[in-house]
C-alpha cells in the first residue's frame, strides 16, 4: 500500500515485538523512492513515514550539518542588513506613511498618515508592529531596522525548510537559502522601511503549512485554521495578501477533492472563514473612510512597458545592472533560463514516474501563478509602482526552490549530453552568480550607510530648507512638493502635498487649482509652502503657476535647495 495515488500519508510503527533492525547512516534512492538500508543488529525499528510517493525514514544525524550551516548563514545575512543600515534604513515615500501610522497609533491618535488623515492606502499591520516597539521605547525607524534583519534571517531558515522537503541532495536546501539571503535584490528590499520583508516570511510560512494540508487531504482542522490565520495576517500587512487566501483556497480544494465535494466545501469554508475574518473588518473600516482598499487611480501602464519592467527585474536577479552591460546581462539571463527550463523538464519527467510526486508542488505553483496574475492585473488596473524588486520580492524564495530543483535535475539526469559537461556548466553559473551576488550585497552594505539613504540622507535632513521648516510657527499649515521627505526629516505633522498637474503613473486628471484655492480659504492660521527646487520635469504646480492661478505667495526664506513662501488665497 506504499505510494498509492490519492492515499493520505500516515505514520506507521512496527509493533514492539517485531524483529529489531537498525538503519544505516547512508540512505539509498531507487526510482525516486528513498530506501533505508536495514540490518538486524539490535536497534528498534525506526519510525517510518509513508508518503504519497515515497517511503522515508527519519532524517539521521547527517542533516544537522546543513541545518547548522543554514543557521549561521541566516545570522550572517541578518548582520549584513544591520551593518548596511547602521546609520539608518532606507526611507522612501511609502516609509513616511508607515512611520507616521506607527507613531500616531502609539500616541493614541489612530492609524493616521503624516497629514493626520485616516490612512487606507496601506493596511495597518506593519505600522501596528512598529507601534508596539514604540510603546516599548523603540523608535519606529530602529524597530523597522531590527525587524527587517530578523525577517531576513527567518526567511533564510524557512526557505531551507521548504527546499528540504523537495530536494534530493542534502546540501541543496543550504544552497537555496544562501541564494535568497545573498541576492542584492533581497538586500535592497530588507534594508528599506517597507512591509515586504515580513510579508515575504509570511508567504514561505504559509507554503510550509499548505504542503501538509495537501498531503493529508485537508483532514486536520488545526492546520486549516493556522493557514487561514497566516493568510489573514498577510492581508493585514499588504493588500497583496489576498493572493495568500486565493492560493490557499486552491490548495485546500485540490487537497480535499478525493474525499468528495461536501468535505471539500467544509474544509475550504473553514480555511476561508479564518482567512477573511480580519480582512473583512479592515475593508469595512476603510470603506467608512473613503475607500475599501484606499484611494486608487486608473493605470497608464502598457503591455510593452510591463514586459520591459519584468525582464529588467529578472536581469537584475541574474547580474548587477551597474556592473554588467544590458546586452551581456540579457544574454546571461537567457542562458540561465535555458538551463533552468531544461532542468525543469527533466524534473517533471522524473517526478511524473513517482505517484503523487508532482502534486507536492501544487502550493508553490499555485501561489506563484496567483501572485504573478495579481501583479499583472494590478499594473493594468491601478497606478502602482512599476514592477521591480519590491513588488516581486515575495516570489523570490519560492522561485529559488524551483530553480534549485531544476538545476539538481539538470545535473543528476542520465541524459541528454555528457554529465560532466552539465555539472561543469551549472558549477560555473552557480559559483559565478554567488560570487557576484555576495560582492554586490557586501559592497552595498559597506558604501550605503555613511551618508544614510533616501530621505534619511544627511544632505537632506541637514539642509537649510529642512532647518527653516523646523523654525516655522507651531500649528502652522504646511504644504510642500516633498511632503513625505519633510515629515521624515522633521517629524512635523500635518504636512500636505502641494497641487500637481498629473497623478503618478495614472491617466486620471488631477484636481483643478480651484479646489486648492477653496481649501486655502477654509484654512485657519498661517499657511506656508515649502518648495524644494527639483531639477528636471515634474508634475508639480510651480510657485509661479500658483501665482498665475490666483494664489498669493510671499517668499520668507530663501534656501539653497528651495524656498519657503507665506501663502494666502
């Protein structure tokens, strides 16, 4: 009854009075089934696990070495993040919303942005986590730094566990975890004050829960509840977390199908009920404040532009765009994709001979399909950031597992071509990639910190314009063409954005100047415009254009990088 398609795996134990046996330290593999060499020499029967396609014994002590190495690598990459952010993490436009939300939550004002309005564009999970740190006396910026470092270490460990469930060589999971931790793309995301680092950990954690759900046909309610709760937390961190609920629902339905439609409906309902409880509350709360998923604008994205963003991001995963020309980078990307595709084909053919083996990949494949489809649909529907490392960070670990499996199959398959050639090609590609990734990540960590990053950069926080804003009267109403940057440099609230002619990456029309003038007329107290001089084309309505539109501006501070105006309707 071993390896019968559709059978749920179960644990079996031989009776105590059965013949005694001992497992040797070196398991063998035949036809994809792991067999332990057994000898009758005085040890109890091992605890044997029967899976849908394999008979495996408990992992012996040899697995401790890869686990220890992975733990050390996880610690090393976490320290690298701390070293690269020793003067502070990267602060961007969205960081201002996360940090202001955390400070306002901790101070009892609620989930408000730096304009002191309810924030619905981003869910509150990340800000709430930082707010807990603030209650404990940890500044949200420092809290985000340590949270990201911890998240990267946790991601490496969870990636190791996920890869270990699928790979055949005991060091392959270590290579997978090291690949994820050393990627410059991952380093860039995990050194920024964003919600993606924790979300990436939630993704891999959910995949680890969905796999036993699949193998046990969804018969354990506790696993269903745990998976639903984790998916729910993912939505509270990022609206992209709805992909966790969708992909999890697919896996639960596939897992439960052999037990009939009623069982499938019952188990899927339990998962869904647990998964959507918190998101429904969040959406209802948002709806009372202007938008179920925040203010959204129509996208101006085009198919060629989306394809260009996707390919450029993948090229950056293979080589450092700053060190290698675009032509060479795309050539290496094509070579890597060809090798991985060949390995994936060999993997599919090999695992197809093992009953139920391909079914084990359903959680990973379902999540990748749902998430990529979500990103593509969102890019065409709403004005999001362009596809890049940040948006695609959640798929890096699952993709790394599949790439490792493909390369493993490419090397170990009996054909086509000489095995030595395939081993040499993969060795050169992997060694070269690891070397380049580590050098790039370490170099970024070494050089990015002294002057700080983003809106935490010393040239900005120490500028005369920021100093002049700090000197404005308390209670004044401040507008700026760089409202996020001013908040991050001064922590002054509220700060409002000045009018623009267009909306970022959208074809929607911006509000007319008459709306801004009406707002000025209803504003009490002194009003100022902190204008940063930006070189190049922008969507900002300039002070001269504001004056022509009927707004009175009086310059009161002339700074090196901008001007502060007293403003009146």
